[in-house]
C-alpha cells in the first residue's frame, strides 16, 4: 500500500507526485523523492524496482521479510533492514522496515507493523536546513526514529526487572519470579537480536569508509550508533542480572526449603517423643507400679509436657521453630 | 555413481556428455561442464582428478568424507565441503557434499545423504541469463540449496522449543522437559557445527579478495552469507534459551519439591497430633478421671478434631495444604 | 548554574571573567578559559554553545544527560561524557560530568551529582608549570579526578566481599549472604558500566592518533588509562568471585540441608523404634506371657532403651547426630 | 638414545650415517639428514646442537621438556614442540616430541612416550617424489603423524560420552554418570591443551609469511591445520555437552529425589491415618459404645482400610505412588 | 634501602660504587650501572630520579606501589612493574618489583616482599659473555627470575587440586571440598592477575617493534613470554576445573541427600507398618476373636515381622537400604 510519494528540493517539499512520475523527478538536480510503502504487494515492489533501478536480491529481501537487521550496498544504493518491535501482553510482534537510499531517493517499506513514520516526515519538513542534506538525512531520520522506539521497550524491561528484584528475597514468590524472569529473558533476547546487528550496521555509516549518501551526515549516524551502543550495553546488563537473579531465586527456594525441613524436623520430634512416651504407658504389663499411683497420670502428662517443652526450647534456640 | 555430466555454453545446455569426453569440452571457450557424483568409488574420483586436474589433498578429503565445512583454494580451483543434515526420529544423519569449481567446470560429490540436487540443475537451466555467469553461478546455486535446507531444521527446533516452553511451568513435566531440552541442545550443536564454519567460508566469497570464479557472483554469495548469519544467530538464541530453560526447569523442580515438602509437613503434623493425643488417652493409668466421664469419649474426639482442624486452618492460611 | 569562569595564561590565573566576555579571551594567544557549570539550564547551555561554537549533537547529549561514557570529536573540539557515582545506603546515584575541550577552552558540565571539582582547580592553579600545558592538562586533571573517585567505591566493594567471604562457610548465614552478594553484584555492574567504556575513551587519548589538545599530555592520559585498567580488572575479579560465592553459598545450603535431613532421619528412627515396640506390648492379646512376668516391664523398658541406644550409637558413629 | 640417522638426496635414502659424519652430509647440495632421538641424554643433545648449530634456548626446551606446544624460529631453523598423549586406565600420560627443521636437516626428539615414528620414515621413503620436497615434507609428515594420533583419543571420548548419554535419564545412574563426566572433562582439557596451541602453530605454516623450509609444502600444512581445527571443534562440542550433561544429571537427581519425597509423603500419610484411627479406638474411655458392638471390630478395620484405600487412590491418581 | 649499586663493563663487574658517583659511570661507553633498592624512602627514589633522569609518573608508580603489572616507555627508558606473590597459610601476600631500564642502567625497586634477587646478580656475573649484552640482559634475568617464582605457586595449586579431586566422590567430604575449592579459586585469581598482564608486557618485548634496550635479547624475552603463556594456560585449566568441581560437588551432595532420603523413607515405612499393625491389635473392641486365640500373639508378631521383612526385602532390592 502506498502511503506517501513526495518530491523535495533543497529541503523543501515540492509536491505529492504520482508513482509513474517518479522517473521525471529523480533525475532533476538537487531534488529527491521520498516514497513510503506499507505491506506492499509484489506489483508495487516490482514497480519500485523499475523506477529506482533496485537490485533483485534486495527486493527479494524486502518481499520475503528478512529477519535480521543488515546493511548492504548495491552500487551507489544502500539497502538497510531494521526490526520494529512491539511487546503486547507478554507477546512480541516483530515487524520490519526496509529502507533503500540512493542519491536522489529514499524508499521505506514497512512490513507487519502498526508503527508508522509520519512524524518523521513532518519533523523533516519542519527543518528545511537539515533536510537540505538530502536523502542521507532522511535515512538518518528514519533510522533514528526506529532506534528511539527501542528505548521504551528497554525501559519497560528495566522497570519489570526492578519489580522482580523487589520481591526476589520474599518468601513464596519463587514461582512467580522465575516465570517473569524467564519471560523477561526472552524479550531481552528479541530486543538484542534487533539491536546488535544494527549496531554493526551503524558502525559502517560513520568514521571509516562510508556510503556516499551518508557522507555529509556522518556525525548524525555516530549519534545513532551511540544510542544503539547504550541500548546494547543496557540489554547485556539486564541479561546478566537475569542470570544472577535466576540463580539467586533458586538459592532462595533451597534456603526456604531448608528452613521448612528444619521446622518439620522439630515438630515431628516433639510429637514423636510424646507418642513414644504415651505408648510406653499404654503397654499392658501387669506390673507397672506407676500405673497404680494416684498421681501417675498427672506425672505422665507432666513428663510428656516437659519433654515436649524441652525440645521446643532447644529448637527455638536453634532458630528452627 | 555418476548422476549427471552436462556441458553448457552461454547459459544453455549443450549436451549430456560422456565422462571420457570431458577433456574436449572443458577447453572450449565460454563453455563449462557440470558433473554430479553420488557416493563415488575410488575409481570415479581418480578419473575426475585426471579430467579436471584436481589436487591430491582435496580428492583425499572428498574420498574420506571430511566432517567440517571448509573452503580451500588450489591454484584457480576452489574446493568447498558442506554438510547435509537430516534429523529423523531424534537421530541426526550427517552427510556431505563436496564441490570443486574451476573456470570451466563444476564437480559436486555427494556422500551419505539422500538429498539430491536435481532441482538446482533444473532451476539453473530455466534461467539461462543467470547461468550465463558460468561455473561461479552454479557454485552459488548449489551452496544456496544446501543452506536453504538448513532452514526447515531450524524451524523444527524453534517449534519444539516453543512446545517445551509452553509447559515448562507446568507441574510434573520436568523429566520430559529436561530430556527434550537435552536432545534439542544436541541437535542445535550439530546444526551449529554445520553452519558456523560455512559462515566463515561464505565470508571469503564476497567483499574482499575472492576467488576468480566467484568474482561476478559476489552479491549472490553475500546473500548466502546473510542467510547463514541469520541461521547462526537463531541457533545461538536457541542454545542460550535452552541453557536458561534447563536452569528454570531445575528451579521449578526445586520449587515443586519444596511445596510437596510443606504439604507433607502439614499432614504429618495433623496426624501426629491426633496420634499423640489418642496415645495419651490410651495409657493404662488407673486414675485417669476423664476416662470415667460419660462424655469423655466425645470430648476426646472433639479435642482431637479441634487440634487437627486448628492445624489445618493454620496450614491452609500459610498456603501449605 | 555557573560555578566558575576563569581565564588563564601560561599556567597562571588572569581573572574571573563574565560569561559574555568569553569571546574576547578565547581568541587571545596562549590563553584559555575554563568554565564550570552545574545542572545548567537550557539557556546557559545555548549561551555556551554560541560562545565556544559547540556542535548541536554534543550540546544535546549534555542537555539530556547521556547514560554511557564516551568520547567524540567534533572538528578540533573534544567532547567527553563520564559518570559520577555515589553509593548511599545500598542505593546508587548515577550523575554525569560532560567536558568540552578546545584549544582555548575547557567547559565542564556537571549533572545530578553533589561531587564538585573545586579541588581540581585549586591543584591546577598551584602547579603553574603543569597548567602551562593548556586546556589538555585541565582535561587530564578533571578526568583523573573522576577516575580517582571510583577507587573508594571499589575499596568499599572489596571490603564488603571480604566480610561476606568471612562467613560464607558459617551455618545459617546463607540468606544474608545471598542478599548481600546480589546487592554487590548490582553495584559492581554499575561501576563496570561507568569504567569499561571510559577505558576505551582513555585508550584513544594516548599512543596512536590522539586529538590535538591531548598531544602534549599523552603520558598523563596513559596514566589515567592504567588506573582505569586496574579498576576494570578489579571489578572483573569481584564479579567472578561473586559468581563463585553464590554457587558456593548454594552448595553450603544444600550441605546443611543434607545434614539436617540426616539428623532428622536419625531421631525419627530412634523414636519410631520405641513407639513400635511400645505398640507391640500395648496389644490386647490374652496370651502374652511376658505381660505377666514380674520383670516384664523393666525388661520392656530395657529393650526399648537398648534399641534406641544402639541406633543412637550407630548414628553418632556415622556422624549423623 | 639415537634411533636413526639417515642421509637423503632427491627423495631417496643414501645411507645410514654416523652422527660424527653429519657435518659432511649436511653441506652437500640437494641433500638432507634426518635424525631421530628418544629420551636423549644431555650429551646427545649437546652433540646435536653442535652438528646442526641449534639455539641454546631451543635445546634447553628440548632438554627440560616444555609442556606447551609451540613453534619458534631461530634464524632459518624452525623449532616445534608437540605433545604425545596416551590415555591408559583413565590416566593420561603426556609425552612430547620436539622437532628441529633446517634447510638440510630434520631432528626429532621424543621424550617420555612409547609412540615411535618409524612408520612415518617408511612411508616417506616409499614416496620419493614427495620426499624430494626435502626437510619441509618430513616436518609435515611428522606433524601429520602426531595429529593423526589425536583422533583415536577423540573417538574414545565421543564413544564414552555417548555411553553416558545413553543412561543419563535412567534412574540410579547419577553417581556413576557424574564421575565419568568429570573424568571425561579432565581428559578433554588435556587434549585441548595439546591441540589448541598446535592449531595456532599450524596456522603459521601456511597462508601468510611462512618459514622458508615450509614454503613448498604449504598446502600440506593447511591440511594439518584443517585436521586440528576439526579436533578442536569436536573437543569444544564435547566440553560443552559435558557441561550440559552435568547440569542435566543434577536435574535428574533432583527430579528423582522429588519423586521419592512424594512417594514417601504418600505412604507416610496412609500409615499415619491408620495409626491415628487405631490409636483412637485404643483409648481407654469407659463409654465408647462402638467397642461393645458385635461388628465394631470389622467396622473399624473397614474404616481403616477405606481411609487407607481412599488415600492410595488419590495418590495414585496424582502419580505419587 | 639501598641493597647494591654496581658498575659493569663488557659483562664484568668493575666496582661497587657510591650512589653519588652514578652520574660519572653512566656516561662511560660500554658501561652500565645496576642498582637494587628495597622498600625505598621518598628521598632515595628522588635521588634515583635525578641520577637516571626518570619520569615523574613512573617514580610516582614505584612510590605508591601499583597493583597491576605493566610496561611503559618514557623516551628510551623502559618501566616495568611486576608482582611478587607469597602464599602463606592460605593467605596471599602481594609484593611488587619495579624495574627501570635505560641503555646504561638498570634500577630495580622491590616493595613489600621478602624475595630478593641476589641470586640473579650472581648468576649474571658468572656468565660474562651473556651479561655483555648490557642492561637488556639484566632486565631479562630479573623478569625471568620473577616468572620462575610463579611456577612453585602453580605447582602447589595443582597438587592441592589433585588432593581435592581424590576425594570429591567420597561421602561426607563435601563441606571440606567446597571450602578448599573456594580458597583455591581465590588464589588462582590472584596468580592470574599477576600473570595475565605480564603476558601482554612480555609480548611487547619480542617480535614486532621492541624497546631499543631489548633489541639484542629478543629471543630471551620470547622464552619468558612462552613461560608466562604456559602458566596462564595452566591457571585457566585450574579455574575451569574448579568450576566443574564445585558443580560436581554440589551434584554429589544432592545425590547423597537423595540416597539418605530414600533410606529414611524405607526405614520410616518399615516402622510405620509395624506401629500401625500393633495399633490395630491394641484397640479395645470387645469382640476381637484373634485376641482370645492361644496363638494370637505369636501370629501377630509373625505378621508384623513378615510385613517388615517384606518391605525390607523390597527396599534392599531397590537399593534403598
């Protein structure tokens, strides 16, 4: 589905144009065309391929929806694939945006995602002095927008991790903790697979040999690279902390079980000693003098209570009950 | 066993030829020969060595069946070994395909595998404009076919992992989970050993200095490289998740055991208190006034029931029973 | 909030100057201006941007408070972000100091931290022969001060780790140990995220190609780099030790539980045998000759005591009780 | 102990020569001398040092028996140390072979190992066209022989791992498994320490700048390198699998313990309820009407049986007994 | 404290000289001065700084006692810091030796360690042909001596690890094992922190660009480098083995606990069934025909014994008791 198809010159919007007129505009000097597609049909992609002379393999990737962020140069055209992530109800939706950048055009293809980039276009149009950098700046603006959308996911994970940590040492929360930690680990893995290869991509857009279209906007791409590095470091910290938290959680379960075992041992002993004593006086021997004593019964109860009490005192001192 | 031996010129099939005529065809300009062998005898391999002037060490590898994917250049000839994997009934079959590529020939040798490459030949012959790139393109087409066959294995593993994850937090599934996770880990290791060195191989076929026969098809090999990188990343994610899942599974077993211990402790206490009380009234002292009371028995039953009930209430409140 | 704004020449303080006069001083030869801001407003930052001609992206970072240490060069200006850490009551406060260094100026911007750098200025002013190196030396002095403040944090962590280790093999300390180890791990992670990227930064300030302003003070930056490497190694050791300590702690809990289980088993057996024997003589058969014996009861008590005693002796020998 | 000392020319054996005549032969063109020593005395080594003009440090290494494979160049002489491993009755014997290679000589020194290299000499002499490559080919042949002897060790480990895996999920095998896994891990570590540095060594003998004597036999050393890479990958897989297997084994123990705990809980409950009920009817109250009933006893037995049966049915349903 | 101050020429000792005369000797051709200090005062260090023209930062490091091995070049002077380790009664003492090497001098400063280097001086003086290499050889001799002193520590650790391994599968040794393993891990960490950075240092003294004073003695430094690599590999193996051993130890504890639990379960069942049966015949029903039988009591004892015996037989078969 075509969303936008606009021609720009020296940072200013010239006109919404027809797809069939792209050819005319693309060849005007200091002019570039910015096209946005969403879940395009094969026909739309083929049309774009013809208009912008795109490489078959890149179009193939955009059609099939590649799952891994990457950058590829085909002659003077740069092809970048990035992931759009949505975390909903513990489920992760992985969409994708593919960007083709040439000297005179930017084509963005969005697949399987509700996240649109209209705001990017508006912001670009409102800063003509920056948009005058040409297609390279639009490329930066789109990439920056994609990366910025990873931050809320990261924040949500950090918040959840803090929630879990807040009750990791509480009794009885072990099952809940381990379930949430596992879910969090999975989401961190998804985010990392979106970010880590993109970090590599961004590293190729500043510093050393960079594609021609990104030449003038290198410092902006360094900024994006820095954001990605920050996210990447944060994810690594989250993953590392989750690992430790799962271990600690297991420790806490074992410690709790150990405490329960001790308490069980203590009470079992208290009752067992009572039962054993009562059993002895319940034997049917004919000559058991204490059975005849007037105070035999209270004495027996006393002994049982004393034995039980002594054990209780011992165990309390040991911190078992 | 010889499967095919065909000469091509400018992307079109010229003729099925005899092995002994290979020499004639190989030296014609713009012409190349594509031979496919399956589980070849030593004689067949020696014949091929003579016809294509292959290096002794490479033939040795093809004969013995090397277990590790690799690429080697011998003069202008490129030798590539790749693994063919089949997962059947939890068992893994590792076969191998060895490819020799020269300017004027492609020789593929398949060992211990039922996977054939007839489809690759058909597809190549149906696209003469691509096949016109010569032996390098055939090399790409074979490699691409091998790599494409790893994807279903990967998908099967991801599906199985999801099945396991779906019941990792269910009670009583621990033994089954850990067995399946272990099996999955093994299969992931096998696939990784097929893919990781191949990723290295593919990296040498585009970008920097590449063998002469792959010069024109670099962008295709970059595509293969990208596919392999995707598989590799996915395997790493699976392995990482398996590690966490085994840990989590152990946690769940420990948590369950801890809960069982608590329940055991609770019921043991309830019965123990009943037994102890009954034991006391079963003692044979002569002077136990309550034994004479008319309502002694109901009172005793009441006290026992009350004690048991009180404990039950306490434990229920604590979530133990 | 402006803290200081001073002009220096040949290592000596010339005058406290007005912000609006910065332009005049900056262009004098052999003269440089050193400005310190704290939690600056947007206006203050914009003013500085104008006075020193700073790049928009760097100012943006200083405004938003970047969370990751880094170094960036914009033309001849160097921008460095570093973290200021405070550990209070187990909580970690992460502040930041951003430094802009040009040939003729140093601008330090401190955010969200109570740590001031007045001491650095005093020390610099008291060593005019070093300060004569210019803005590069001030840059070094600030960086050195930041790094020096990491050492007490490291020492505190090492001390705490030693405290934990001192009781890791004591009974009953497991819960306390694991809580402290987890807290320590978190703090080590925070410190590592402050130090590791800074190590990278410092590596770019000596040895190979270094920014022009750091040319003369390379050996000083090598010294800072060495300090950072020392901290980094120490943190890695702490983290590694924490990992082992958590494992060991879990082992100790399991060992203790195992010992408790054995003791429980032993006492349970001793009481159970007594109860079973008493139960037998408590049966109501008419013909139980020993019940009639004069010494039946003492004999029964003797047998019970002997059985219990025998078990006790066995268990004591086995080290269970 | 001198084993062999032979002069070769153009791939053919000329004569067994005396050690004192080495000097004469070494300087003839197209001629090289191949000496083999076993557990040499200091005198023998000193003699060799004089004859071949070897460096003091290399002789020192050969004398002391260095424990780590390495390659070192001293002028045009190459010194290589490799480990000879024997696994006997679970014990590992680490021997060593040191090889000195110059343009006109090969000296192999074997220490603390029963593995001889007579077969290598025979094979070389039977292929004069290869031996004509000179001392570099002998060097390759020896290295190849050493590496080939690692394969059976690897196979033995893989077989043992499979045996362990075959019973890792069986009950009661945990102790045996963990002992064997630990032993296997140790042997894998020994083999890895023999192979990993040798892999590095082999990497220096083909491809980039290689010692002059290995120039003509580069492709052979690449083959050795490939074998070593295969072993190394296999060892890594074994180590990784052992790690997982130890974890899984621990899981299985915990699962089994958990099942035992449940069964214990179940039977304890069944007996406890019987004992408690019997205890109640064993009380000595005067007014317990059911004691007088003709069918009181059968009823009591019935109730006890019913209670026990009910519990048994519940536990069976839950899979506990 | 000054220990020695000697001038050498062409490998021979000329004279013990006064510190104040150093200046005279240092400037003679083919002559060098070797000074050894121990726990020097600030004054002594300042004097040395003046005599040899040392850099402030290096002197600062020697004064404060840097904790991390490193190498630094200041002009033509090389500064190396190394650690001297002593393990006493499980405690680790970390001392330090700092070496300054120039073309005409060697200054060694030893701090907080009882290990002296008199033997090194003697050995050097006894080999004038080697000492004739100048200050670079003294530098090598000192470094070699430091490294050689790490080997006994390593051996002690390996011996201790073997002792632990010898009883890792014995019952009841778990607590002792885990304590020793933890202590060993800590010592391995200390040794690794002494060795790993030194390995880096040694790597800079041979092969590529090396400091001028080490030019002639490169092969000796390669030898030191090789020793350090051997130690480093051995430490890594120890650390890896400790990790596995801790895991295995935990497994053994869990297995033992599991066996204890089973035995407990078995005996508990045997006694519980006896008690339950005895309880039934202890009930007070009037009509319990078996109570009247002449052989009721022996029959009851028989049934109890049979039930207990049957269970015992079952459990013995299952390997529980």
